[in-house]
């Protein structure tokens, strides 16, 4: 089954406040993806620590490990 993703957008230009994407699997929260100007972070449900990737590292990881799909 596909994941359900919901998000909250701040009411201003992205600055210090992150954009949150809540990810659910089968109606149960799977984790939260946080997007900021400096990095992307994954916060798994019921975990203390987040996982952070700076944008340059995220780009490198996606180019090396991401599956190619046609845009559009």
C-alpha cells in the first residue's frame, strides 16, 4: 500500500521554520520529513534522534543511490 503524506506550510518565506511532511503507512505514523534552507531531516516515529543530511550530501546520495524516473 502507498504511504500517506501530509504537510504543513509556514505562512512566510522559508527561513528558520521547517516545512513538515508527515508520512503514514497503513494509517500509522511512519515518520516526519523536515525540510529547511540548510538541510533535510528524517524523524522516525517514537525515536529521540533525527537523521540530518545537508543539501549537498542529499544531492550526492540521490545521484548515487536514487532510482532514475522520468520527470513529468
